[in-house]
């Protein structure tokens, strides 16, 4: 019982955070976009956030709480939301990295039958069990690096059987692994070699989308030279929208085909990559509320000098998110911490922009802002404890994993 006779119950407390980043600013200070509580604590009940406050307040209010996790004067923040990954695939493409070091570029390798096509072959040849096992291992590595929610795309099947296999493996991962999974159908990743362009377009826009709608929440497409054109993207997004999918698109990675504005005007939840985008398309994004997902690990790994420029979006009021784009060709990294470093060093983000981009804005990019991305009462108790004291140390100590503990739904995993 408390002094006023009320019985507050929490089943777990996380206490002694040097700084608690709630991502829920409460005051009027615009300098506190991360909602920082010094010497903070979190009360958790049945896997959900009950309340945040100072350690003194929370300890006093929930003095009979059975489980205490002591953060030991380290930084505590929401778990990372990795809102763009190609987590499920067979094989790897380490040999392509060597080809690129010898001067070949990513799109040339794709055009000559390698790249995505090589992963399509390996994924078609992998059993569901093999893909499941790889998926479990990869998710655990992500969890170790502080990620608590992951979007997973299909796109290495390019036929009914293997696309379904990938999405069904993703569903099993969601059931069996503690991390939360969001599924995206990316049949429009590129054109398969065993059908003509017209045949594949016809197949994609036929009744098969209804089948995939049962397996995935989002529809995604790669609009790029060597993949889908502006007009093909327009038609497929329209069909997907009419089938009931939420929309995403890979746009402007190497060339600006104008699809950022197109997808945004059609109500896309996010458009992703965005190294190349016109001012006109920025305005269309600003009007639509579409999230800009930046993937700075890609230009880093492909040794491109051209990074997406966050300030262009932020100045227009467009929410900017960060993701790994974890995939075997353009970014085999599990680390959202590394993306924060690259966001700050190469995309013109402030530390606050990057932390917001890896948490709350990333949750928006997969329609999970009601459940994840900040420490708001009622949201999932997804938290990480880092071996540092303040947020600017996340990008500073780059290339090492600073996560001491990952707490998913109130439990240390
Ligand atoms: O987001 N750009 C297209 N798709 C992925 C890469 C896929 C691959 O290379 O296997 C991306 O970068
Ligand atoms: Fe991608």
C-alpha cells in the first residue's frame, strides 16, 4: 500500500539509468526531443510500460515490486526498430565484395546475372528449415545489438513458391523468436530470369497479390534502372493498394526516377534509400506524411560518396528514420548503432535526429508507433541498457556493440 492508500503494482522495475531516453518529451523545451530523465527508471507490468520517472520516484511508488533490473548508472533507451531488412536469404555474396573492390559496380553485377539474382538462386535452393535456422541466428545477433522490432522483406524468390516460403519462415520467426516481426512482400525486387518482363509483370499484378496479402502487411517495390520503371511502379503500387496492402518503395538509390513523390502521393507509409530525390518530390512527401527511411550502411558498404541528406527532409517536416537494410549484397550489417554513427557523420543528422530515427520514427515507418519506439505508458517494454552515460556516445564509440542488456516485453533476452 502507498501513503494515499492506493496499491500500485508493477512486476519489474529498471532503475538507475544515468539518462533515460523516453523519446516522449514532456516539457516545452525544444532541446529535449529525446525526453531525457536524469537518473531515470521504468516501471513495467505484464510486458508493457507502466510509468517512467526518476529512480527515486519510481522506487518509492513501486516499493514492493518483485523484480529489479539495476542499470548501474548506464544509458537506458527504447530498443531499436530496424524498419527495413532483407533478413531471410540463402548463401552470401562475399565474392561480390571482391568484384566491387576490383572496380565492378552494384548495378553492373546485377545486370550481368549476379547480385540479387545470385541470392534468388541460393534462396530457391534453401529449405524452409535452413532459412528458419539462419533467420533465428540473425535475429539473435540483432537482439544482441539492441534491436527489438524487425521488418522482414521477401524478394529473393521472384516466384510463388519461394516468396511464400520466405514469408512463412518470417511468420514462424515471429512466433518463435522474442523479437517482433513485421512482414513485407517484395515480389517486385527485380525481374526473374525464367520469365519475360511482360510475363512477370502480368503475374505480379494478377490474382497472386491476394495470396500474398494473407502473408504480409506491406507491399514493396525496387524502382530503379535495371529493376522496375516509374510506370511499372505506378501500376503495381496501385494494384497492391487496391488489394489492401500498405505501401513502401525502394526509391532514388542510384537514380531518381521520381518514385518518391509517386509513392508518397499514393499514401505510402515509407519510401526508402533516397540518395537521389528532387525538391518537387520532397514537397509531395511533406504533404503526405510519408516517412523517409535512410539506409546509410548501403553507400558505406558500396563505397559511394553519395549519402542521403537528412536535413533536406527534416527542414520540410518529414519524419526521418534509419535502418540497416540488412541484406547479403549492399549491407550485411546487424548494427543499428553503426547506422546512427553513419547518420550523424555522413547524412547530416544530429544525435537527436539519429536516435529518433532509429526508434520512434522507425516505428512510424512500419506502422508500429502505437506499440514501439518510445517509452510511453501502454507501449511494449522494449528497452536497452548501453555501456555509456549519454546519447552522444552512441555514434562516438563506433564499430563496437555498446549494448549490455536487451529487454524485450519486460524480460531480459
Ligand atoms: O535495399 N536495392 C535493392 N535491394 C536491396 C539490396 C538487395 C541485394 O543486393 O540483395 C537494398 O539495397
Ligand atoms: Fe532494401
